[in-house]
């Protein structure tokens, strides 16, 4: 199993605890994270750090997905962080949940 496949498997296990996932979408979201998934610090989202959450909003939701800055983005981030109760919040899982929450699956088709 490649390192990429190991990361996807860890993320899939986390999502399965929350009720399942779309494997193809998870793979695409994980691949889009690039090499950050292999670096210990960058592979997780520090949900207790407001600056980290701001980076997720700016770099992923606004720059990557092309969404407009709005209170809905902050609400989606808060909801995702609240539903993902693991202490180590894997970046691909957070991004996957944001894509699902904001109905942006078409970006990865």
C-alpha cells in the first residue's frame, strides 16, 4: 500500500465513523491537498487556532473552490469542526466535509 493509499484509508476510517463517505470524492480531495498530507504538522487542521481556520477559509474555500467570502463559510467551518470530534483532524477529512457541506462536489468531477 502506498503512502497516499494509507492516508486515504485513515481518512476513510474517520469518515466511516461519521456515517460513510464517497470514496471517489475523498480520493480526489486528498490528492488535491498535495504533499501537505505527508507532513506531520500540515496534514492536520488545528481547529482550536483561529489563524488556521482563517487559512482554511482563505486558501481552500476562497482560493481553491472559488467561493465568495461570506458568513456561510465561517458557519460551515464551525459545523465541520464540531462534527469531526477527533483530536487529530486530518486535513483531507476537513476539506471533504466542507465540500459536502457547501455542496461543491461538482468542483471535483
